[in-house]
C-alpha cells in the first residue's frame, strides 16, 4: 500500500497547478495500486486517513474558489479537538502498516512540517516528495511576504525525505544549488521526473480556430499573479492595438489578490477603453478546453516556472505557444510548437505576438509542430514514480 498525503488538496476547492498534480497523481496511483490518502489533522494534532467528507472534496468537480487556503468545517474542528482532549497522550497515528511508500505531492505548511518526525518514525518505507520550484526565493518581490519567509524552512525540511522528485531539471538544480549554498552537504536523492500533461485532452486539435477574415484570438491561461507577468502581456498587446493590429486577447486564471491586482486593474482600464480584451477568471475544464479550441495561438508570459503546465495544454490542443526562453519553460519549448522570447521585455513580447498574427506560414508551421508533440502521460509518471520508490526501498532496507 502507498500512502499519499493530501492535507491541503482535500481541504480546498482551489485548483492550482499543485492541486492538479496531486489529483492526477491520486487518480493514476489508485488505478495501479492500493492507496491510502492521509492528512495531518491540525485539530487532533495527528495523522490519519481521509474521512468521507474529505474524500468527497477530492471527488467533487472543481469550481471557482475565492481563496487557496484550507477550509475545515466546524464539526471537523470540534471532532479533532475532542479527540485530542480525550487522549491522555498525543492521539495515536491511525495509519496502516506496513506501507510500501509515502508520497507528498503538495507543498506542506509549517504546522504540518512540525509533525513530520512523528509520521516518519512510524513509516518504515521510503518517503518521497514532489518538488515544484524555488521561485519564491528566486523572485521574492513577486510573492506574498509570508510565502517568501516560509520557503527557506521548507527547503530544509525536504532533507528529511528519502527522495525528491523535481518536476523539471531547472527545479532540480535550483534545489541542489540552494542546499549547497546553505552548506548542508549531501542530502536525499533528487531526480527529475517531468509531470504528466495529458489531463486536458483536446477532442479535435485540427479544428479551425477563428473564422476566415475574423480577427485572430490570442489566449493566455494562468493564475493572475505577479510572476505570471500578465502586466507585460497586456501592455504588449496595447502597443499592438495602438498600432492598428486587430485581434482579441482572452485571459483565463484565478486572481491572486496579493500580487495580481496591478495586472487586474490594468486589464479593467483597457476594457473600459474599449480594447478587445476578455478576462474570464476561473473556468471549468470543459470551458477551458473550448477556449483552447477556439484560440489561434496562446501566450504564456510567466517569468519563471517549475514546469509550466499551460504550455503543454496549448500544445495538446495543437496551438502554438509564445513563452519564455529561460529555465524550465525553455526546456518544454525546445521540443517544438513554441516561439520562445524575452517575456519580460514588452517590445520583444509584442514582436513575437505580431509575428504569429501576421506571418501565416510561421503560425502554420508552429501549429503543425505542436500537433506532433507527444506529451508525458500521468500513467507513465505514476509508473516511474513507483519504480523509483522501489529502488529507494532497497536502499532503506539496507540501512
């Protein structure tokens, strides 16, 4: 049996990239293996299997969420509090034994981290974590202060695991570089295990986008927050609109209120000025598929990513993507179907958008390249993760 920690995803309706990873991994592991989802209960102050209401949260169709944080009903809070008060000592761990492995696909909180030693001492099997990125330390000015302050401790706490699966080579190297800079010496094994990308399949990637003679539609998918760089995107588009270019820009993504309000305000200003700019906020997977299907190409202006799922979503729909020429995003772009550029430079981004608006042969060539890309599958991701855990198990048993 594999244990899968879903402490955050089981208590939130937010569906960020991390939640996408957690849910897709859960689905594939359950299809292949006996899996027990667990959570740290902050009210009982113990680890336990998910209860039916938490399982229902995971199975419920995603919906728009105003906040990303965890939410516990009062009944669950009182139940945990009563369990803790009724026990003369700390409540026992309610986990099956023996387990074959323990997987953490989420970014855990400081409160959860304090309880890792108790959990790890009870599980005599490999403990592995998925590492998404260290962008909060690489671009601290674009993150909420609380996230930045927490991150050094999180990177240190990851050293308690037996293995770390980084989502890209860029993320892997950033973690190793930080550990080396901190002077912590050797740590757990860190591998690169690219994420699955086949969670949003297109029904017909060859479907026509904009009707003949209609303005082209440009799509940008990603949460509205500082590092996603929407401000540069809309300013680049405004430059083109002011020069007479005709196209529609549609932006899809939930607002991160601490770092995304400047971009949102700029979007609203351009909308009041009559620019053909649509901001959709959060959309369901089905509506998102339709948005990709109707687009002519996409722009993912993010400054830095651990992986960049929206780029693969665009490629899977046969849509070229303008994206950064740096880091993990550039790793994806090198496979074809993308037009890399300096996304922080308004003029460079405007030139890239103009190229795909006006150069039909170029757009068609990138479209064909996008349709030829073969994505990593979540099935293979789960299989490779399990195989790696087995190699770690052999090392754990020999220690």
